[in-house]
């Protein structure tokens, strides 16, 4: 069913051809429900890959496969192979905590910890042993906030609760928290769905900047957002990956009639 659209990337900076993650024959079952069916997808380094499709099509289910978040769902079962730098992330000997440090996640609704802005960022580096306290930890906190485009707004409020920030600032705080442990991949599950247009624009700008240093996979319900931020787009429908290719090609010349129907608004 899957077709591959070929085109050059629409981004201003050239994208990498290196594959960071690869799913081969990935299936997800929730009890008896077959939620994701034989998905084959490559995630390329230093690109933004957008996952689009109607509600319930499997895009968030696939995203959760990439850092084993489905392990936390009772009755969930994953088959097939998912590799990170050529290594199977479902290997029984793999340390899942270490995996989730390498493959970070930003959720749909901003979820800062009930701690200070500083401690929200410092939490991960402390538990992963990257820094305990003092100047090293300060440097990680400041650097992470700067990379998330938030430091200038909160530098005089680092000891105030993260929950006191605006929604857009909270989401950038969560992005800063994710990058504080130096992940290689950042997963974003509809990160702007709870934000206003101004906050959304800031997060989208941030995503484009972050791909210089990280590989990003974003689930979005907004086709306009996918077109703005991604280099590659994958279209899911009824648990299947229908089509994947360069974003510009997917949106201007899709190869599959289901993709064309969704892009043109005939269903979804």
C-alpha cells in the first residue's frame, strides 16, 4: 500500500541522508485491536519528519513505539523491528531509561513538573548523572533554556514555579527539559495543539532551529504545520502507512489517492 514520493527537500538547509531510526514491519496491538500494521519507515538524521493523518490513524501509536512509551499501556504489544543507529530498541537487554534519554518526548499538553523553572530543567541531568550541582548544572540549565528560546524571558524567574508560565512558555520549558539530557531524537506529539497562534509560531521556529542538532519526529493534526516545519511527511490511514516522501512532494503531487483525498480535505 505504501508509496514513496521523491523530491528534493523544501528546507533551506540540506538534509542528511543518514538514517537515524528505522522501523521494519512494525505492528502494535492493544489487546485484540491491531492498531498499527506492518509499518516500514526511515527517520533521517537532522530532519523533521511529520506524521499526519485522520484521528485514530496510528500516527501517535507509531510515535510511542520510537521510545517504547507503549510499554506503559496495559495490553499493548509491539512486533517487528525498530532500530536506533542500527540497534534494536526492543532488545530485552536494553535499558529503557537510557533509551528515553536518547529519544526524548514532548507531549501534546505542556506538562511542567510542579517545581521551579530551574529544577524542571535540572531534573533530567541530575537523575542521569550528567551533572549533580554547581556550575556544571547551571550551564546545562542556561544552555537548554537558551536553545529553547526561553532564557531571555525567564532568566530573572528561575526559582519561580514552571507552572506559572504561559502555555507557550510552558511548552518551550518542556522542550528545554527534553534537550537538557542531550537526546539524539526528539518526539513531539501535537506540541502546538493547546497553544495560540503566536506561541505556535515560536515553537515552529524553534523546531526548525533544533533540527541542526537533533532528529525530530512530530505528530501534527495541522497539514499547514507539517508543510511549514518538516522535510519529510508520512501519511497514515487506518493503522497503515500509506505514503511517505519529501514534504513538498507529498503536498503538491501525492502518489496515492488516499493521500490526495486527505490533503485536499475530502476526508479526515
